[in-house]
């Protein structure tokens, strides 16, 4: 045999901090992190990219950031803060990606410096991707400002933008160096974006933890009323389960299975079919309803459990069906989501279904007739 063998592993480690008022000068959490990562004789830079809606709803934020770094001088802050429209447009419109990469060039942001993103999951995905490919990887810090990004997208390892009308077609597995979940940001979310991220918590509870599912049932009204303690618990537990899953399994998804994507095959397609009028979290809620009903009709899940899932989603104010989810035939638009889901990951089609509340089961085939039945039943509900 004539070959050289190469093998190494790279360890990734990052913390997710839970805090309130991150940029208040009396809050040293961010500075402590930066100091702990300092290297003697080096002055690192930090460049901020901010979701335009966050800047709008927190008008003092940019000044606060500057004051913070006047007080704490662990890094040099770049004066020019990039403000980018929040929402899916950030991932759809290539000029935003270019703006960040150009700023990396203009301000000499090197691999010892940081790019910090403050915003919802869309901004974090975009900035993480731009950071991952600039100079082959600049350290990125995530400061998520929505429920979904604090409990799910911001604590994981994936970054992406959309391409050719396909979700997350261009992306990277590049973990952040740190995540700062600041509850204060959530206070300015509208009810829709407040609710949206709760679906990811229901998803992870359904596939892994019945006790957490029942906790969400018991606290549904508190969550609707925007109870702080209930939301803080939901975010922390969901983030914890998400992170445990990543480190215990296949963090960079080299296999065919993506258990955390329960309910997502149709959700991603629905977002695209509705031109992103349906948010990611809303689409996930409908995807959960569809795949739970399919689990029931295929004899895996008890009907009473399916009922509990739908009632919980509705109590929280989620719609469980959208006309674009109509399945009339095997080639209905939403069904192409199955193929796109498989293509994105590669390998065998692997869809997570439910056997019980808190117990998932992966399958490799979806019966189109049962899917038609499930979609019809949901529509008529
Ligand atoms: P979003 O980022 O689209 O934000 C929703 C809206 O809220 C936007 O209009 C945004 O500007 C606004 N906003 C953000 N913070 C605010 C605040 N504090 N106050 C007022 N308004 C605020 O939505 P999202 O639900 O956070 O993220 C969805 C995105 O995350 C999707 O693109 C989805 O594909 C992605 N995602 C990524 C992963 C991953 O692993 N990388 C996982 C799940 C979802």
C-alpha cells in the first residue's frame, strides 16, 4: 500500500452566557470573556453588525456599545457599525454578504479579531457565514435578539445564506467563540416573533424530553402573556438540549440524519413557497403538526398525543396549516420539500417522526397517500 495517513481532530469549545443588559457598563460579562481570550502584546479589533430592527427598537444601543468599549478597553471597537435589515432578506440578498466581507477588508479585521452579530437568526446566519469564509475564518460572537435565535439557531454551529431560492444553500459549520443571550432584547419583539421561536422548543421536547413538553403545556398561558421567568426557562432548557445534542452526536452532520430537523422538511419549503411571509418558527409549527399527524396516521403515535400537540400549538397562537401545504398529489409543491431536504444533507432520505411524546423515530420513506390524508385532515380541522 502506498499512501500517507493523515488524521487529526480539532476541539471546539464555547460558552453561552445568559444575561440582561449586556452593554450596560455595570455588566462585565462580555469584557470578561474578551479579557480571558486576550493574548499579550496583541490588540484585537471587534466589528459589530446589527439587525436594523434591533437598532430601531433600541435607539441607544449603538452609543451604549461605544461607551462600553470606552470603559473596557480589551479590544478596539470599529466605529462604523454595519446596520443590516433583519429578517430573511438578510440571507436572500447577496449585497449584504458582500457588505460585511468588504468591511472586513476595509477595516483590516484579521483572524485574531472578532465580528459580533447582534440580531435575529437571519442576521446571525449571514454574519456567521461571512465571518467563516473571510480569511478562511474570523472569530464570531453571537448576540441573539429573538427567542428562536436564543434557544436554537444562535447556540448551534451552523451559518448560512439562501441561494437560488433554496434555504441555507450556501453555508458553513463554524461554531462561534461565544454567545451572549441578553433577555432585555426580547422585550421589544412583536408578539409574532416572540411566539415564533417557541416552536423550536416544542420540537426538541417532542423528540427528546416528554417532561419538557409537559412543562411547555403547563406554562403555555404564561408564555402567551410574555412571562419573563417562563421564557427564560424555556430558552435555557431548549438551548441546553440543543447543545447537548450537537456535542453528543454528529455536530457537522456528516451522516444522513438530522434529528433536530423534526418538522423541518415541509417548513423550509413552506417558507420559500410563501416568499418568506411565513416565518421560520411559524413554518416549523405547521411542520410539527403535519409530521405529528402523519406519525399518528402511520400508526406510530397515539391520537390523544397528536391532539395534545396540536392543542398546545394552537394555545400558543400558532396556525397549524397554510394553503401552500396542500398535498393533492405526489408532486404537489410542498412535497418537493422532501427531495430538497434529502439533497441538502445527502445520503438516504431520513425523516424524524414521533413514536411517543418525547420519543422520535427516523424513517426513510414517506407514504404519499398518507401525506395527502394528513394534509387534508389538517386543513379541515
Ligand atoms: P429573524 O432573524 O428573521 O428575525 C425576525 C424579525 O425580528 C426580523 O424582522 C428582525 O429584524 C426582528 N428582530 C430581531 N430582534 C429583534 C428585537 N430584539 N426587537 C424587535 N425586532 C427584532 O427571525 P428568527 O426567528 O430569529 O430567525 C430565523 C432564521 O434563523 C431563519 O433564516 C432560519 O433559517 C434560521 N435558523 C438557523 C438555524 C441554524 O442552525 N443556523 C436554526 C434555526 C433557524
